[in-house]
């Protein structure tokens, strides 16, 4: 995924996303592939790819608003 896509999808500043992705690249969890002006981040390990895929699938099934609601008292 590219930085601008991640930032837009989650409503975050591109600088914040870039900073966190830079830390993950430094830890060799991700690698960066440049395509023109865009940089795409790719997981370097198959297990990491599966974890990210599972998280993305879970996020799609359970939008953040479901988790933000406080439990209702009876």
C-alpha cells in the first residue's frame, strides 16, 4: 500500500504514517518500493503478510465505530 492511501483511509496525516512506516522499514518488517513519486510498502515476511491481511479483513468486518461504542447499562 502507498502512504497516501493509508493516510486517507484512516484519516491520518501522511507525515505520521510515513514516520511509522519508516520505523517498520528500519526494523526490516517492511520494504519500500518506489513507483514514480509514490512509495509502496510491502511486508518482507510471509507471516507478517498474513497478520496484516487478517487485520485488514477484521477491520472490514468490524468497522471502528463498533468498537468505539460504550457498553449500554441496563
